[in-house]
């Protein structure tokens, strides 16, 4: 049985991104491609979407990482040896943990979007899995016998259009841009003809445009989708 959207939202709000950032930001030792057998996708989808655990609430990263280590036991050592890491050096363990954390932090926000999409399209309408992920499909929506493939894509540019539809491969891409923390701290233009107005890049956030906002920023820094971003597909 999957978690509820409110339950998963509360879970995201409680993640101490600041502490994890301090712990992992400078650790980039294991940056090479990981073989499929030790990638984190499988266990993340199991624990947070399929909910294959005995916990009543979504596991913290530390709880999840223990599950990941148990699931990949033995397989990690083969990769470690193949990559040339000394068994007596803890750098591989620290590097892998930091690498898995970055995957985890990114994917749990995507999974949250899956819960949001399900609230729009209906219970049981959303599929997410490592197999779909490898095909570039973040959500497979089944509604009234029709299938809709959706990919969410973080953009480094401020786009005029909030949603860009891509016809090739029948994948619809939802582009979103994450403004800097300073933009949120100083949301108004200070100079020029727009002085005193809310910065354009913030108007996609429900906090600044309650009627049209498609994104929401939690106090800890997580950026999540609102139902409105998926309602355009109805």
C-alpha cells in the first residue's frame, strides 16, 4: 500500500537538506557510471512508491541507506574492486554514500510529483519504475484506456513556457526552473521599470501567484509540483 500525498509531503518537509548538504556537498569520489545492480533506483521506488517496507512512514535517508546496503551486499565489492579502490580505504564508502544521497534527494521529489499526479488522474493511474525511468518516462499515466508518458526536467534557463510538449517518442516534457535562494529572499525587483514587482521567475510558485502557480517551495528548500501542473493534461 502506497503512502498518501499529505503523508509524503510532510516527509519531504522534515528532511534536513541543510545538514545533508554540509555532509555531502564536497564528497565527489564515486562519480563514474554505476552498474545497474548497485544503482539506487530499484530500492528507492520500492521504499517510497511501492512501499515495500515495514515502516509506517517513509524512511529517512539514513534508514533508506541501510536498506540499500543490504540489497546490494556483495555486488558493491565487485564494483569496488573493478574500479580500483583499495579495500582498506574508506573513500569508496564515503563517496558511494554521497552519490546515493544525491540520487535519493532528486528521486524523492520526483516520486512526490507522482503522488500529486495521482491526486489529479485518480488512484492507480500512475506507474513509476526503474524500467520506465531508463526510457526517459518519469510517470506513465493510464486514464480511460489512454496512456500518457510524462518526463519532468529541471532547466537551467528561465523559460517563458511552463510546460513544453515534446512529440517525438510521445513523451510530454514538463520543464521547470529553480530560482536561486537569493531570489526567494529578495522576491521584488529593486531597480528599473519593474521596481517593486515580483520577479518574473517566481511567478510559477503558488506562494507568489496562488491562482496560477504550478510549483511550491518548502521551507527546507525542496521544490515540488502543485496539482495544477498536471491538470493541463486533463
